[in-house]
């Protein structure tokens, strides 16, 4: 676009699935002028390089590839009046929700927003985050960068690959490289459990006979101009490598898939209250942050397993941002959620006793046959839980009819008694 308006009802930072879904939600809530700002040259975010299927089953009711999922959201946006500033950057957000936007086509513009939705997504951790010893040759990159090279640019990163970390992008790239006849020696994971979805372990590793080595990590890198080999070693319960048992693997490529970090530089500039466990802002049941009129959704709040859940969460954030911008804010929450036994994180952080909510949890350790307990007011059986997969809980007002406190603890505890249906 050639010109930005001075004021918008809702401005959304990020044009991936979260940002587009938030825009749809804001428009549905009655927002008149909505702006999406994204640094890429086209909408879609990470979906544009995810050419594999598996997207959309929850949100659209059918299996789609990443570009197809993005296209569906773009088609929905085309039915509405909306401004989109791609190849643009939000440099700053003031306390009064004034954004400074920089773009090659529009220059630097200050835009006033009735409400702001932060949907910047996440970035990958790099080799520097774990400080692997050794030289610094070419051939070492994140799994997401390799995915972009292969799927969008048409370049193979190498011919003999090792993958460090069992995040979903790494698992998917193990399969993708195998399909391109790249020799994938294996996936090496520091933790005693995989960090990707079970379906990706089965479809990407087991189906292609790619080994997964748990409690094992890369302890050395060799090569001058190009990577020549890596050393891997098992680790003990304190994650200390046993260098005496290290082995060397000849390879020219090392893909790093060691987790995602929410993109929260703007959140820090706004002085938002942050959750040290998720790495994202603390949010209410409306996805509003600690600053009035600033909402957040998607991987900028907490790392999601499925893009479908990002869209559902962002639709809520967009609707509530649209309501705020048009003077129809919802009543404040009256119950805090606390992480109890075997619960690492909870989003949202507060709920209201008079509305239905979907709460997302992550566990600290794997457990079979457990109870999920919402204080003393509700419980349900779970077949199994693993740290790599989110647990969702639908909290209905009837659960809270006889609750009169201001805080509820959520626990996931072992279940020994037989019987009942597991979820």
C-alpha cells in the first residue's frame, strides 16, 4: 500500500496465521478500520514454507498444507475492508498505543490504534544458545532456515545431515531431506523424551527408518570452510555428556532444532508483565496483556503444537480487541489460575467465572493414566501426558458455581484406580 491512515481501530503486528486470524476476529467484532503490519513481503508467515500437510483439521475441518491454510485465511480477509502493510516493521509501540511503522513504500509513519494485537510469532534458538564447542564452518543452520532453503528457494543444505534436537521442525526436515535423497544419520535429543508431536515422530522418523537418539547431544564440531564431522555423546541425568563414549559422524550439514523463543521485543518495550515459564506476556481470558488495550495471541504468548490452536486463540484476541476499540470491553476476570503438581505453564493466566474458557497447559514430565484436577471443582481422566504436547481444558461456568475463592490450582496427578473413559 502507498499510504497508512493516521488512526485505526485495531492494529495487528504480524501477518502469520495468528495475525490474520486476529484481524478476522476484530472485523467480526465490529472494528471498522484494521491494519496488519508484517515484515515479510506477503502474508502467511511460516506457513508459506510448510508445504507438508497436517494443518487445518481442527480449524477448517480438513487437512491442508501450510500454504493452503494461509490462503484460506487470506480469502477470508479479502471479504472485508482491511489495510495490509507488508515489507514493513513496527519499530516501537507507546503506552498510548501509538505505533511507529517503517516501510520502504510509506516511509516512517506514526499510527494511533484503539487496540493493538501482538502476533509476532516466535524465532528459533540457534547454536549460540547452547554453545556447542568446536569450529564455525558453513553447513550449520536452524531447521527452519533449511526448510526455507529447500521448500521455497530450491536449495539443498547438504548431502549428509545430522539433526540436533527433536522439535517438530527438525522432525519434519528429517523426512523432507530423506525424500530428497539426503543421508540423515539421525536425530539427537538431549532430553530423555522427544520434544515433537508423537505423530511427527511416527510419520517423519519411524516411517523413514531415521533413528532417534534420546539423552544424547552434539559435543563437538569439526571443519574449516565446510562442516566435516560432529561428535555426539550420551548425557547423564544431570545432562552432563560422557565424553569417553563420544563418537564421530561424518557429515556436511548440522540442523539445529532446539526450540522456539517468543518474539517479544515489542512486549518488553511496552513493559508488559511476562511469564518466565512461557517466555510470553501474562494474559487474561480475553488475551489482554497487563497494559489496557494491548492483546497478544499465538506463539508470542506461548509455543503452540498446532496452527489451528493459534488461529482459535487469535480469533478470540481479535474479537476482544475489536470490542475494546469500540467501547465494549468485557468484565475483568475474577479467578487466577495456578500451576500445581506436574504443571509447567498455564494460558490464560486468569479466567472469569461467568464465561466458558479454553485453558492450555504444559506438563513437566510424562505420565500415563492421570487425573487433571481443577482445584476441588472439576476433574477428568487423561490417558497420557507428555511435555511435548499441550493439554487443553474447557472450563465451563457450571464448574465454578460453588467456588467462591480468587485462585484455582490445576494439578495433573497419577491415577491408580481402574475404569472410566480416558481423554
